[in-house]
C-alpha cells in the first residue's frame, strides 16, 4: 500500500499513548455482542484494508497482506492547522484464542497488541476495551 505522508515529525508521547492503548484486557462490548471467532477473523482479515478512528480523531490505516505483513500510517487528529503522520511496517496474525494481533514498528516506537473484535450493529467493528473506537474493514 503506497501512502503519501506529510513531512512532519511526530512527538514521542503520541506513540506512547498509541502503544499503550491496547493494554485493557477485559472486553467492553454492547449487551449480547460476542467477539468474532478465530475462523471468522481468518476469513475477514487476510487482504483487508483497515481504518481505526480513535476518540481524539486520529486514525490508523493499514493493509493486512495475505503473507502476514502490514504497511500502516498513523495520522493525528489534532484540530490545529498542523497534522502529523507516521508510517509503520510490521506483521499481523490471529492468535489461537481468536484475537486479532498486530506488531508495527513506527518511527520511534513499536506497538504490539492482541484484541478481540466485535461487529457492531452499524457494520463497523469494535476492539475489546475500546467501544468508542471504530474499526472499518474492507477488501
């Protein structure tokens, strides 16, 4: 995936937040919602283009290649006239217990996480512990 990026540098504290945001271990899904199974994730994620929008307006875009590699870009959600972007590369997998996992090397940080995924009523997905973050998946 080729992505045009702004030539601005991004502050390290933003990546510290990004790397830490998947540390919540208990899912917070809508009543009656159940996480996708290992098999459902295995059908959905290979070759998928993913966009996660966070509560602060920042986004991460990436593509899950069939070979398990990832190319990503994180873009700030700052409302000022300056927006920051950062590229990343890494890998993705589905764990044996049915979690979607990502390992991305950013400019100054590494994010390494696994999370359950639930499909919302609106067709978007939610990551465990972060019901306000929207995850769009397309192929």
